[in-house]
């Protein structure tokens, strides 16, 4: 007998200016059962995060209109968003870069270029979601359509 209660859908906000990387990692996250919204700029990230209230934010550092760490600082200063985990997702991996991400308010650091299933495992772990039934090969090959941004 089922209770009829649906499990919560977890929302990921992916902030990445590279279209190929957005597609690759976004599709892997979607295939793992997460809802993913994507934005490209600092201003879009702050605006959509406040409206959408995602369960986790994956944040690139270098964005067309500024520094991704400004997004982290703004979200951590927001009463609505301060408890939402932020994953710094960047190819800048020097010690100073990692420390800068943490000081800005990021809760974790994942190096860009990792296998898509590695990011999925990290995100699902931060959200306390099980990996049971998660097929890393299918996540890497996923080509699901993108979820439309909320208007």
C-alpha cells in the first residue's frame, strides 16, 4: 500500500556561462531525478534564486557580468537563501581560489571538468538524497530537455 505522498522534487540552480558545460552537467543532474534551472549571469542568478528558492546552487566563478562569488555573498546575505548550499564549480583550483570561494559563502568546491556523474554524486550527497538506482553511465549520456525558467 502506498501513502499517496509524493517525494519532494529537488531544484538545482546551475549558474554557468559555457553552453556546452551547462548542457552536459545539467542533463546529468536532470537524469538523476533533479529539476534544473540554468542561468548565465550574476544578475540572473541572484534574481532567479530569490524567486525559485532552489535546494542547491552550482556556481561558476567567471561570469559575463561579474564574479560568481558576488552571487554567493548576495545569497548568503539573504534571509531566504542563507541556508541553501552553494557549490563552487570552477576550473580555478589554486588554494587561494578554494579559500576565496569558502570565504564568499560557498559550502563546497568541485573542480570543473570532473565527470558528470561525479558532480551528480556530490550534489545528491549534499542534499542527503540516496544514490540507490543512480546509473552514472546513463547520467553521462542523458539528453533530457531543459526545464523552462519560471516567469
